[in-house]
C-alpha cells in the first residue's frame, strides 16, 4: 500500500509535470515499465549517466519512488524540492547504515526504492563497480530488484531511453556473487540497447 495521498501532494504534482513535460524536452522512451509491479515493495536499480536520470524514473511509473540521492542536493537553494520528492539523503563521504535501515523499512511497507548502485555518474566507462547496499536491501527485505539500463544522452530533443528488465529475486539467483550478477545483468542490458 502506498503512503497516504495527502502526504505526497508535492511529489504527485512534480511527478505529473515530469511525466508530461519531460518527454517534450528529451523525446525519451520508457521500455519495459510493465516489469515494475503495481503494488508491493521493490527496488529499481540501474546505471547512473547524468543528473537527469531521476527524470526517467519518475516518468516510468505513477508509484512514489524514494530515490537515494547525495546529501549535497538537500543543502542548496532547491533542497526543498528534493525533500518534497522524498529522496533519501546519502552522505557519500562516510558509511550510512541509517540509509539502508530506512530503505529496508520502506520496502517492508511495500514502497518503491530507487537506487544508482554506482554511487555517482561518470563518462569514462560503461559502468562503475556497484556498492553492496542494494544487495543488503533486497536480501533483508526479501523484495525483488527491478534492473534498469539508461542509454543515450540528455540533450534538447535527444532520445535517451530507460529499459526495465524482469524482476530479480535474489533467492532464485544461483551465482554466489549477487552483486556481480546484478552488474552483469545491467551491463548486458546497456549493450543490447545502445
């Protein structure tokens, strides 16, 4: 069950605008959004390519997504926007077990958590090594990971795409290294759609 609607008025208004205006700016495509469950907790996890990646996530589903974002976003003049969008603040300079705890609580409340496991975006390589928090969240909440791949550039009237894959249930993954399995899955999705 989602949070009470009245506690998400700001989120709903901004997400509505993003869903209806974002496409006009970037001509973006959302593929495989049927893989995002309509109810129940899940983790949306994928590669990080730019500051605009969250726009594609917000355009992908009408469900509220609690996205993990760097703490610096909350300190600027537009910090109220990120708070209003229910982002989860992450201090990248230190370990933040409270972030994992909060994310697991949200998942157990059947909410959606969005995460970029690389921790930052880059242009040097296809993907940076994933941080293990995403696996801990999924393991302890027993919720699926919905992998996504973002390909293309965010420029005016460009055509970036976000592709969602089938849900990954960690207890059904035979490989011992679950994090590498997730990395490999997303790398394959990026290559297949580039």
